[in-house]
C-alpha cells in the first residue's frame, strides 16, 4: 500500500489536492467518507499536541501537512478540512462540524469530524461511524466553519440522552 506520508511535504500537499478533486465524483457519500478515512489512516500518529479546546490556536491544513505532526485530533481536523475544501462544494459549513466527543465507558475524549450530525470521521482511526449507533458517545462541544470569516468558531452542545442545548460563543 502506498503511504503518501512518506512523501516530501510539497508532494504530500499535491496528493491532498488530488484527493479533494477525487471527492467531486458522483460516488455514494459513504464511499467518499471511507476514501478520506483511508487516505488519512497511514498518517504517523505522535503524542497529543493539538489542544482541541482552543480552536483559535488550530493550524490550517497546509501547516499540518508541512509539519507532518499528527495526533488523533489533528487527523480529525484534517478530515474536516478535506471535505470542506473538496471540489464541487458538496460539503459545506452547514453539513460539516467538528465535535469533542466523550465515551464514558472507555473514559476517552477526542475531536471528530461530523457530517450531517450523523457520521463521525476520526473517532475510530480507520472506520466510518454512525453516531446514532453509538450509545456510549456524548457531544461535549462543537465547532463550525465560518465561511465569511474563513475560520473555525466554537458552538457548545451538551448532549444528555435526548436533550440538546445549543449556545453560540462569541470569539
């Protein structure tokens, strides 16, 4: 299997661009999601360095690709950017968000890419997960892309069973 992450950063950026072009095809969305997951799966994972609670400090995808410093949270962020910047405009800021999810059963907390409030990319490094099928996962906070300001902003959602409250935070 070819590992793009062994390439020079310039070549890796080119390959990432080709991936985003590929996502403009008419294939089923679940196939596109799996393509994105498969492309990012071989990324080298290091220690956690992305503070997923401070979106103002998150690097852009080109910086992450240049540095090749990835952790589980930055991979989810890169998957989000891959879909957001894909050719064809299929995924926009209305369909995409980032969420910090908590799994109480396994005592884990991490950033994931969320599509249509249903599909999670980055929760399990190599699988597409349906949020509705995951009774152990709760949203802690979410982030959305503001296309006017061209930045990610925080929206907090607390999910307890069937109750959802939303509060927008000013940055």
